[in-house]
C-alpha cells in the first residue's frame, strides 16, 4: 500500500471514530446541565427565573442552527457547523422606538457592524445578529431584507438601515468559505425570536464555536438586584469562542489545568461576543460603562484577550424609548445616578461569567470538517475537581 493510500486509511479511521464519539454524545445531550444545576454558584446575587437574558422583560432570542455533512472539507460545500442568533430588545416597533445602547471593544480583531451608528446616536434601532466571520455580509443582507419587509418606506421616504451583526470565527469546525447562513436563515432567526428559556451550547451562531479547548457557543445568565438596590434585572448572552484549555477557571478553580483528556483535534485563540441587557434606566454613557464590565466577568473565567481575538461587547437598556421621529423638540429619559451603579455593574460581571460557563456545560461534542473535534467539557470531571478544591459538598 502506498503512503498516499495509507494516509487516506488513517484519515477514514479518524473520521469514523470521531463520528462515533459525536453520536454517543448526542445521545446524551439531554444530560447536559447548566453550571448552577451542577451545584456551582457564581457570585452572590440571585438569578432571574430563567437565569437568561430573556429575564429582562421584552427581550427575545431566536436561533437558526445549520449542522449537516461530515468528513473531509470540500470548500464551499461542507461540512457545515454554523448558524445565526438574533436578539431583540423588545418585540414592538424597534425601528421607531429605539433603546439606549452602547458598544465596547476589549480587543478589536473582529467585527460588529453598525457599531459606529450606535455610538453616534447612543441607541439601537435594529435586531442584534450573531454569526460567523465570513457570513457577516450575508447576515447583513438578511437584516436589510427583514427591515424592508416590515418597513416598506425604508430607503424611499424613510431612513436607510444600518444592521448590527457581530461575528466569531468557526472555521476550525465549519466550512467557512461556504457562507452557508442565508438571507432566509437570518430572517427566520429574527422572526422566530421569542421570550422564555434560551437554547445554549452548539446552537445558532454557537454551532461551530470552541472555548478553552472544549466545545463552546451560546450561553446566557441573569441577575436580579434586591429591592433596596433598585430591583433591576441584568442579563447576558455570549457567543464563546476563545482561549486555550490551560487558562480555564471555574469560580476561581483552575479546571483547565486539571482536565487533560479530550483535547481538541485543532486549537484556536478565537473571540467572544457579549450582549448585556438590563431594565435599569441607563443612558448611552452609563451603558458603555456597563458593557465594559463584561470584561471582568470574562477575566474571571481565566480568558486572555489575545492579539488575534475579537472581544466585542454591546449593552442596551429597555427602560427608556428613544423616538425615531419625535414630534416634540425634547423627550424625557430616566437615568440611574452614578452613585447607584455599582450593583448593576456587579450583576453584569456575574451574569457574564456564568453565561460563559453555561456555554461550556451545555455544549455537546461536535465533530466538524476534516474530523476536527471539539469535546464537551466532562461534567463528572468538573464536579469532581470542584469537590477536590472544596467548592462543592
């Protein structure tokens, strides 16, 4: 047998074994648990009823997941491990009833379209979309299609629209050159967005993402402040696709150094997108400060902000509405005073940290192109390590 044929045999065996591992994990997908369900408590503030960004009243989330094909990469064809996630601040007329918003860049090797307009007007007027790097243009087209469908006067007697699309690179597992997320997929993600529990892990934009050498993706969490601190709700949703195994910390425990098994076939530094929502009445400046606090929640997980990472954050408040075409010369906004912001900042940090950990514990092992495999973090080992460090009974 020639060396060429032998190489193909080894490749085929690797694909079969990886596919078997993926199938076994899929069968146990219902056994995946969120970090809090494992008995691991992050921070001291209480979560909302769903422990999700949708605990902020009116916030909606929708996913479209694309998972098809297996084996050797055929650029432009597959395998496909990608998707799109939509976040809507409210289900009403967002175009005419904007919400105050702000963005923050921890490291800028990435893209969040529309961020200049958000920073200029201090408000958000379109759904927030998350996807993979190479699909940004197609998803922008999808947002435009959705907006033109809903608002026929856009670009004629109405303003033009600037979509907000944030990306992470899923090319380790996905055929990135295929640009597989379509305009129709994007519209479907927006129109299917709903309140309630949010699917996490290898779903939507998180389908092909990896974090800390494990399978990553979508994660969410929330915090509710006590009444004496305003009773506000703060929620976070992340698309976690960053860092290496050795850096992972769970509630301060160096879990990544302890778990040496299930190393990824191919690693990456990657990026993270974090969206913070709150019903606390905040203006643009205070929301920018709030968005920046997500970096502290990220740091608590041990993540670095690498030269090649796109660590992009967006925060919005649902407590006020910014009219698109006000008849009156002025409008009124309520704003929390600076001296009362600390509990809101703490809530954002805790929710971000827990959202990232939920992305890890809810994700399932995924085999992508060329047999590249991102293993789900083993929950039994995680629990054992936390007990070893006296963090669990």
